[in-house]
């Protein structure tokens, strides 16, 4: 059996998405910036996708900027705001558990003279709202806090963070790559000024993403060239990718979220029955519908992952961490931020679900993990 449980890394492009994209490689190949019929046809498809995405987060289509993915969206948000607002201040607040696309961009901005405040999180991965408010200074120009964490699935209360930012008149960016289409987002109600999303985490294609930029927010373009995307991101639009992203959003259903939650809870329930195990991330509410992250004593996460791979199960340790701000040992910066007990951290495994997973796959995965954990403990002499 082959079981794919690494959907936080990437997802399978939905066949319906592929089908929607295909004509835009062939007969509808026009450049969306051209003013002849070929161009108009492409432009129409791009604008349709822009509307679908805008609607999903309660934004206006004119507030959506297409990029090459979540990483570029994060870069455009951070660098774009920093460079457009440096006359107002040089202070940026973020958290210790952000994706490397945020943390390493912050490193780069630090080299340019920006000051970065990294907020701690509690043992479930939640940002302390009082600490956030206290960290805001006269020089703060931006707060960037991710919506859902890609390793431990913590979903931050965006509305509360947005309220604090609004009260102090500081711009608020969120990396919503993991949560987009899984957790309801309303950028107006939540007072979000900038939001990153990506195609390939939601059964869309790789190499396409978007940044929501609230009307009136000043941003410096970071890729210069033609006046594409309202002058915020130069380069001929990736029409097939944009069409695919729009289609992927169109295909999302509430029932898929319910299905993932059910599988998630079954997995968590059974894995925690294994002795010497611990759940990483939120125990109750505030956990992403498709995230499972469990640590086992006396086991190396890497070994567990490799053994599961030989059984056809794709998982992850989430420990591919190499950013300058938080490098330490081989343990993921996220687990280091939430685990008091590093033995659990190094013995942790992340399983992330999609709408395509089945009950049968989860049953097989539970049995396989039990077996492998027992085996690894036996050879390491763990009692
Ligand atoms: C995957 C991911 C990204 C990067 O998105 P790409 O489209 O792969 O560049 C950024 N942030 C988070 C939270 C992610 O999970």
C-alpha cells in the first residue's frame, strides 16, 4: 500500500485542476497583458481566478497579487512593507515558529538594518497576545504571524491579533499557506492587511501563489519589470497556474474538512495509546484539520520516518530546519519552541492528511507505526 501523509509539504494536484489548466498551455496560450483576442481570453481567465480567491477571504479582486508561491508572497509582504515604510520605523515583530520563508527573510532584513522581534509561543504553539502588544514600539511597522503552523498545526486567533495591530496602527501580515481553504478567513473582520497563500498546498499546481494586499497599503515592488499585477509584481502572469489555483479554491468543500478531522482524530487517539507518546501542538481546539504530530520516547523521528517509507507511508519529521535565527542541533525550530522535553521532540513525526486519504490507509498507518516504534525501541534498548 502507498499512503501519502505529507500534505503539509505538498498535495496531489486534483485531476479536475489539471483538466482546467490544460487549455491554457495550448489553444488558450495568450499573454494576459496582450490586448488582442488571445490576450483577452487569458486575461479573462486570470480575472476569474482572482475573483474566486478574493471571495474566499472576503477581499476585493483588485487586492490579490499573483506570485510564484507562498515563499515569494512572504518575501513580497515583508520586504515590500519594510522597504516602503522604512521612513516610519525599522521594527518588525514575528514569532519563533514561522516558516523559513518568513524567518530567513527577516534575517535578510536584519542585515539591512531592520530590527526583528521574535515572539515566544506557549507549549501548544500559541502566541501570547499580551506579549505581542507589549512588543509593539513606536518604530514597529509590521507584525507577521502565521495563521496555521505547518509542523504542529496550531491555528492562531487572527481576529485577536488583528485587533491589537489595528489598535496600535501597525500593519498585520499573516502566512496563511497552511490554513487557506481549511480555516475560514475574513480579512475584513480579522483586520488582516496582507495574507500569503499558495497553490500546491491545496491540490493546485506548484509555482503559483498570491498575496492579498489591502487597498491603501503601501508596498514596494520587489521584482521589477513590466507593470503587471498593479505594478506590485512584474513578469508575465502564469496563466495556467493561476487558472489551476482558482479551480483548486473552487473545489474546496466543507465535507472534506470534516473528513480530514475525523481521520485526524482517529490517528491521534490511536497513536497516543502507544506508551511513551505525546501530542505536539494543540490538544483541544485550535488544531488544523489535517495535522497530526506525535513524539515517541526512545525513538528517532528520522528512523521512524525511514521505516515507514519502506512500508509505503510518506511522513515527515518537520526537522529540515536550517535558518540562521534559530539553528540548534538537528531538531526543528518549531518543536524546540514548544517542547520542554527534547527527547520527545527528536522522536517526533508529522502526518498531514488530505481529502484523498481513506479510513483503510489510516488503519494501515496506525498498525505500521505501532510495529515500527516497538521495533526501534527494541534495537535501541529502550524500556
Ligand atoms: C509551504 C509553505 C510556504 C511556502 O510556500 P511555497 O508555495 O512552497 O513557496 C510558506 N509558508 C508555509 C506555512 C508553508 O507551509
